[in-house]
C-alpha cells in the first residue's frame, strides 16, 4: 500500500534537513518545546547576567551561555 500523497505539501522547506547536522536537529526540537520557550521567555526579559537562575536553565537544557568579556583596565 502506498501513502496518499495528494495532501502533501512541498518538500522545499524541508530540503535543509538533507544536510543538517545533529546540532541543527537538536535546536529545532528544543526551540519547539513549550517548557524551553517558557524558560527562554523568563531569562530574555531580564538583563544579561551570570546568575544562578540562568545557569540552572542552561544546565536543564544542556546549553552554555558565554559570559561577556570583562572590560580591560587601563
């Protein structure tokens, strides 16, 4: 039995996945996760800082948030 393809849409938007690496696939799954979206919204509305909440969120999702470089002293 062959699948009914009459309702299929164009595959062009999915051509990206032919050459995507594991990081891209992981990001696509993560960004669609409602719990991640909630966590992201919570940290996005606050200034960048290296506090425990941000670190905990990064650990929960397996992410690393690079810290901004410290200003050089004259």
